[in-house]
């Protein structure tokens, strides 16, 4: 494996002339510059700001749902009007519709925002946009203007979808299952607005995926072969392939739903020859691969953080790289495991087998990460806290998926709170936790400032404990028969719902701590050197924050991205961030 020429860059502090963050002189000039930029770093930051803003709104909807579930009763009487717990606390306001309908709208909006507007574009559009060109030694992505266009399309699509909430919201659930989504509400335009927004955002996803595929193929630095690429690049590449191939399917699906809604074509209406299960096939043929659009970039982040902060070469580099491609391939074959209760026995058995099969490349990655930690010089900073937290939470998410892949147990657990818990352990415990690991790992490179480690670790423990308190109890609820998507429930589940709601408040506190930590870092943080963690990949050759054109001169790759045992990390000053001693040699 090759290595990186350490003379291609030099260490310096943030705020230097030429940084992509350098002001253009006036507020208007800065706004105009960012609005028209084709710099992949600025576009990555704009994506990150938009994503975190939508994450906040999605989180507010989740808190509203959890507050509503504090009490099992459907309604209580206040001043002669029947309202729910959430309404009484001011979270959900009466608007002339039934309390359960308001609950369903909050739940739908939470799911739609978190899935289509945050987790699907999340890591690739923000951290991927920022770091993929840097990690392969490129000056930018292959199509910079298309990259900017994808951001505008994403924002426009998100606003279009959110318009449905402004005019009252929809109560179909984020999966938009027919026939309910084609028949509910007197106002057709609420469902149409949401589905049109999803359709528009699909174009942003395709643009981003196409850009990344071409960038990886054509713009790698001299000396960087396929097996010299960082594993984060491999993960983004595999994700991009899924984005390009799978996203058109959901575009066609929501168009069919729109036409069914407006013109009653009969595609999904069994009264006139349609089939509502057909919608499920179309929807999940996209939406299960999209689970891997969510999680594959997270795998890539963990491969980077676990090697850098354990000072150890990745165990089984090629196995981890090919596992990303294997997951991308198998992800297209398992969609019907969401539909075990609506199909024949033979079909269900085949998809059950394929579901177990996709666990193989995923397990390869987990075992390789654990093997990488073995005898490593582990630095227990915030990034490593989130990395180890990911391994713990994602393993629980994966193992709890096995009963859902088994036909006999899935019959009992289907559409219960067990599924809610499993889904969140994979998506939040996997994707969001890994994204937080990546943000803490690359924050000094992105903004040229260090953050307060003790405060960041406090935020981690609040997030980690709050998440487990919120969702682990839901496995027990689901196993005991608590159905998901219901505002009312038997009294026996109230204590567990209270525990879950309290955990959501702790989770909120953790995110607020992180928000304060990052803002404090931008204002008063210590300037970061080019390579504060002693990383071996190419992005650490650039300044912190990087130059507008990324590198002072084109880097030449001469060693592997994880050769921590044999090569001194480029531009690394141990005085900046002391690490356990390692017998580096030139």
C-alpha cells in the first residue's frame, strides 16, 4: 500500500489568508459568495446547517409525541373541551380535528423529516461533500455547479414537504401507505405537497450520488489506487451507487401516489382493480436500500475514527471495503421483509433468508473494527467515546433485527414498539451517533478551532444514556404487545412510557450541550493545527480550515491511509494533542 508525501502541505493555525472561511469584506458580499459558491466545503457546511435545522424540527415533533404518551388516556376535559395530554401541556394545540389525528400528524412529520430530510442526505451531503475531495487529494468534486444545484433542490424540496405541515399536516405515517394515503383528509393538497417534496428531494440525492461516483473514478491524487482510498471514501462510493440506482424508484412511486390521489387511477384501489400491496413493494424496494444509504456512510466514519484514535492499522482493509459493496448489492434484494404479514409463505421464507444474508457483510465490519481496537493505543476522547458508543448501540440494533427476520417471531413483533426500538437503534444508534463521531473528529479541520473536551464528553454521556433510556424500554413494551403509532394504550404500559419520555428529555439536554460546545468553539476555541489527532489520511495535509483550493500543491500518495505502525503522521505535533507513545519510524 502506498503512503502520503508529507511535504505536500504544512501545519498552520486557522484564520490564515486563503481559508475557505475568509470574509469577502461585507455581510452582503459574504452572503452572495456563499449563495453562489461552487466550493464543495462551503456546500458541505450549508448542507450541515440545513440538516441540523431540520433535525431540530424533527426532534421537536418527537418530543411532542413522547409528551402525548405520558398518559394512557385518550382525552381529558379542559374547560369543557376534550383535549389530549400533549395539548394540555401546550405541545399540540386543538385545531378542530380529533386529538388522535393531531398525534398522527406530529408522528408523521417527525418520521418524514428525520427520514427524507435528515438521515438520508445527512452524512453524504454534509461530511461527504466536505471531505471526499480532500481525502482523495482533489481540488473539488467532478461537477461543482451540479453540487450547488443539489443543495438548492434539497432546500426547495424540504420546504415544499414542510408546506404540508403549515397547512395542517398529514396523518398517514411517513411510509404513506395506501389506501389510507389516497383516501384520508378532505384536502388533497396536503398529501400531494408532502409527496411532491419527497419527489423533488430525490433529484438532489441523484445529483449528489452521480457527483461522488465520477469524483472517485476521475479525481484521485497521483499514486492513489482503489485500495489506497480511505474507507470513508469506499463507503460514500457504495452509498452513491445506491442513490443513483434506487432513488428513481421512489420518484416513480410518489408520482403514482400523486396521480392516484388526484385522479383516482385505480393503481392501488382494490375496488377498481388496484392493489395496495403494490405500493408497499414499490416503496420498500427503494426504502430498504435507503436504510443502507443512511448507515453505510456511518460505517465509513467509524472506520476512520477507530483507526486514528486507536493508533492502529485497520484490520482487514479489503474485507471492509468489499463489505460496503456487498451491502450495497444485497440491499436491493431484501425489501419484502417489511411485508412478511402481507405475502405468501414461500416468498416470505426467501426474503427471510436474504435478510439474514445481509447481516454477513455487516458483521464482517463489526468484527474488523473490534479487531482493530485489539492492542491499540486508544485515546478516550469524545470521538472515541462516540465510536465505542456506536459499536455498542449498532450491535444491539443488529442483533434485535434477527427476531424480525425470523418469520415466526416477526408475526408477533410486527408493527409493535419492538420495531420502533430496533429501527432507532440502527438509525439513531448507528447513523446519528456515527455522524456525531465524525463531527467531533473533523470539527477542527472544518472550522480551524478545537472544542472543549470535558463539555463534549458530558454531551456524549447525556446522549448515550438518554437514548438507551428512551428506546431500550421499548423492546420490552413491544414484546408485551404494545402497538406502534397509537396515541392511546392500556394502563399497564404507562410506567414504561414515562421512562421513555424522561429519556427523550435527557437526550435533548445532551444535544443542547453539544450545540453550546460547538458554538463556544467557534467563538473562543483554541486554533487547531493542520493535524491535531495525528491522522494519516490526505485531509490532514490541508490547512485548518482548508484553503479555498484545498491543498498548497497536489499531494502525492506514497503510503496507505492507516499505516500508523510504520509512518510518522504528517504535520503532527504531539505537543498539540498528546497521544500514547507508538514506535513510529520513517
